[in-house]
C-alpha cells in the first residue's frame, strides 16, 4: 500500500468536526437570513442603481385625466 494515500485518510473524528462546523455556519446563516438577503440587495443597489429616477418631478408630467 502507498504511504501517500494513508496521509489523505480522514477518519470519523476529523469528518464529524468539519461537518459540525459547517452545520453551525449554515444554522447562523439561516437564523439571520432576512438580514443577509437585505444586506446583499443593499450592496447590489450600490453597484447597479435603478434605471428610473426616483424624483417627484416625473409625476408632474403625467396628465391627470383624459381630455
């Protein structure tokens, strides 16, 4: 048997530690999911501003009724 393959062996004690850490991170992410998504969209809006202007002047140009 090749000795290099023995060095790559991950026993249950190592694998369970890694999966426990991943589960903890995923649990925290799910607890604060609403905040994480809000932060993500806030960052996206900084880099991609909306195409329509948000000024109140645009509503003055719209006719109020039909002639």
